C-alpha cells in the first residue's frame, strides 16, 4: 500500500507539475533529431592529410577534432569486442537502453540529490556525444534515452558501433579509435596488438583520469581489467590473456615538425581549388573600386567556407612540394641573410627574403619560402605569395623585351642608350649610345627599356601580365614608370617565378599551384591537376629571350651567378634607394625567384639584384642541380613561328591523302614536327 501510494504521488507530481509536457516535448525533439540524421551525421568532421611529392606526410589538417573515420569492417575485431565488453555487455541484446542500469541510476540520484551514475549504453553514449551535451541533468538523461531508442530503430547494431567507435573521445584531441591509434602509437589501428587495442579502449571511460600521457599507470591497470573481462566473457582464451597482459606498452607519439611556409601555401592552394569546385570565379580585373570591393567581400566569404571544409573534410592532399628542395631553399635564404640580426617588437627579423622554385616540367611549385627561419608560435606571413613589392629591372623581360622580340626585334637590333629628358637614368649614370638589344638587357639599361615600352605602350605590356594573372595590377599602372618596376602595388615572388617559367616553357603559361591531386578519405578522386597551358609569348620570342638572359649571367649584371656545368639564364632587379633586390632565373629544370628587402621598405646599402638575392639564388640552384644531367636551352631556330604552325595545320587538313582514320605510311615531315 505504501508503494502504491508513492507511485500515485509520483504520477500526480509528474502530471500536475508540468513534467509530462516537458518530457513529451523532449521525446518529439529526439524523434526529429534522429529522423533528420544520416550516416554523414556521424562523420561531419574528419582530419585531412597533406603529402609531399614523395608521399611523405607533411601535416595533418584538422579543426577542433582529430578524426579518421573507419568502416565497421576496418575496425579490428578485438577492438569491437573490447569496447562491448567494457562499456556495454548487453549491447547486442538491448534496444538502446539498459533499464536495470537506469533504475540503479534513478535510485542513486534520489539518494544524492543529483545525477551521479551514467548508466549509459553504447547507444546512449553515442546519442550524447553526437546530438546532446555532457550536462549531468535529469532532462538531458531523459532526452538521451529517447534519442538512443530512436537510433536503435533507424540503424543496425553494427552501424551504431561503427558510429560510436569513430566518435568517442580518447583525450588529447583524438576522436575515434583510428585517431587515437595514430596519435599514441603512430600506427593504424589494424596494425596494433590486442594489448595495445585494450590499452586504447581503457581511455574513453574517463579520458581525464585515464589520460595515457599523464596517467600511464592508471591506463595500464584498466587495460589489464579489460583483458581479464574479455577472458571471463570468453572473448579471448586464458593463454591469449596472459600473453597480452605481459606485453609492455610503449607510447610512440608523432610530433610533426611545422613546415610553416609549405603548409600555409598548400592550404591556400587547396582552399582555392575547393572554392572553384563550389563555383567561385576568380578575377584579377575590375570595372571600378566598387566592383573590386564587392568581389573582395564575396572572395572572403567563399574562402572562409572552403577553408572550413578543408579542415574538416578528411581530404588526402598530394602536393608537388619536395621537402628536400624546401630545406635547401630555406637554408639558402637563412645563410644569405645570416649577418642581419635586427628584429622588430614581435621578435621577427626586419630584413627578410622570400623565394619560390617551380618545376619546369610540370609547372608546379617544388619549394616555397616566405621568410627567414625563426622559432615562432603559429604561422607567419608567407611573403612568397602574400607580399607584393616593386620588381625593379627584373620585370623588363616579362613586360617589355619578350613582347618586343615578338614584334621584329632581335638580340642584335640596335637601340639607343641616351639620356631622356624628364625620364629615368641608368643605375650607373653611364650612357653608351648605340648598342645591341642583347647588351642593353645584360647591362640592364633603364633608358632602353623605357623607350621600348613607350613604343610598345604600357597598355600592351600590362596585357601580358594580366594574361598571367598578376593579381595586384592597378588602373594607375598604365604608365611608363612600370618599365623600371614602378607599379602601384607591386608583384609577388610567386608571380615573378611563374612569368619567367612561361618564358622557359616556350612562352606557354601554366598556373603554378602545388596540388597534384586531392582525394577523399575513401580514396575517391576529387581533384586532379590539369596544368592547362596558355600561349603568352611566341615560341621563338621566348627562346630568343632565354638566349639573351644567358648572357646576363656571363657578361651582365648577374655575372658569376651561373650554375656549374648547367646552362642557366636570369635577370637582376633593384629598386630606387636599394629598398628591394630581386634575382629571377632558370634552367631547363627549375625556375627560381628570390626577393630581399625590409617588410617596411627602407634603404639597405649594398642591396642589388646580384648581391644578396643573387647569392641566395646561386646557392640554392647549385644544390638543386648537383645530381642532374646538364641540359642546354633549345635554340630559337629549332621551332617554327606560330603562324607557320597554323598554316601547316591547315595544309594537313586539306591533304587528300589523309581521310578518315587512314594515316599515310610516311608521315609528312611537317606533321611530325607539329606532333613533336
């Protein structure tokens, strides 16, 4: 009678106190949450990985969680058995709730005045981790039960166990058993022993208490209890238990060395690829300031969305970056400026350098350095693609000389090196009068470049840079001052490298990203680099420019900077008051650009393109080519003019000998040349 009275009182309190309405609302909410869920709900955040050109892991890209998702068949049987044994023995027989455990928890709550026992099945823990909070209240507990019940109705036991083992927390940022395995043992979970698996399964019960990095002995004791329970449940034999218990556990955490500039550039390139796949259209020209402002706002929003996907999408990002070349380029930059130790208020070196190396075979970036090496927290400014500076004379081949070679000029054309009223002077203050165009380039004559751009017109010269996606061009750049590098905003080392790489590549431009391909965590291809080529300069003009730039390293301003036993070409660049120094050069293998200057521009006595930038370039390129077969550049006369190609193509199409799929036994010489 007392028990009946208590039940009646409880029911009256439940209904009259409004709890019935509240519980009914929680039930509806639970039904809606589960109904709206799908398999993807349980894998919303996965860690992405970045690899170098040799398949070596560069970095792991993660948001708030380090997560690797495994299908149920990829999770070792021992791991599944251990989790069920220690967390929920009745998992395969109940419907999401262990009612006896719930009663025990209610009694404990009445005795203590608050929720003190979890009484949670695996399904309930999954409900809490994915849909609810970790609050210890009776309301959350009721909703957890409802969500668990709905999950059991919608998903199979294997699916629920799969979801659970990929979402439970293993401390130190690791979510899911694969992340924990790689985090604590530097191995995939499929390669772990039974003892190691049991050790991992000891952590989630109380991640703070069983943190293996700070409470190793506690974790070991719980591992032993798990192994014993598995034996008692006849999941493993006594012999297997004894062997596993004797096994010593040795943690092997992997600390990845931060590759500052490699990582920031990779994330930038990958994010832009995801932006493009989402339909964003990149632009470098704008109608007016309002148009640019609107574009910048749209870009920022799209970049943020794509970057968030990158950090949670579980991508596998394969790059063209070579960590060996990266180390050499960073070393060359550090060595070249080792004598300058001045730092700013943040402790960053005031004198800086940036450099980019492009593979001339693929057109992709092989190494990128955005500054001098320093021990700093987080990432720093990557000057290689984020800083824009005046290029000085290094812009001349790209902007003026190669376009003029397309228009009838040759290396032997006579040009006038004479003073220009209200115009620029030569750096050395000396004028030679009549000279060949070759010598004008070798000696970096400002007067000649200025006059030739006047003939070409700044508008035409800028069109070449626009075609190669120079991103900071301004409407005010339509002026003759750009002949000497006088741009409104400047150019980046990456942009200079890609422009010279186009000259080396017979005038064909390729966008120099660093992403070879991107796959999903499941291996499905998401992106493959295409490296579509766009003709910027005529082939003969590009090869003629290369021939002239060879002389810069033997007879001109870059004399002595050539590479041992490897033909090379390049150009120096120095701005007014020695504020910026550049050297950009190439071989058949690589194109490398180097900039040196202060972040806040100021004069550096002795800075020229041939000084610090040239020595950095030379040191790096010597190292990069030390084991490569010497290759000479191709001569301009070895190829036909573009118009000749087109005429030859038309001739072939009209040839009656070529009909349908038939191919003549002796291929016309002109066709063979086109194919080559």
